[in-house]
C-alpha cells in the first residue's frame, strides 16, 4: 500500500470514529477540539472527505497474498 493511501486510511478511520461518536453519543469530537465549524474544523472535515475519496481506489485494487 502506498504511503498516501495509508495516510488517507488513517484519516478515514478518524472520520469513522467521529461519526460513530456522533451516532451513539451525539458528540462531535472534531467540533469539541477545534470549535463548531471554525476554519480548522472545516479543514479537518475536508481532509477526511478527501481521504475517503482516495480510499475508493482500495475497492478496485487486487491484492495478491504475500504482497
């Protein structure tokens, strides 16, 4: 897996955890840390969204065992 995809995967996981917190506890961790829709929180949301788009490529990647 390329470095960019690994970084994107980390951000996608962070986004998924944040959405899990929102769904279960009605708690937005990004907003709690960076403020509600501040420039910094919007940047984090944008990075997570771009990371998700990058990881779409994982659906179409054929990994062979041992690689």
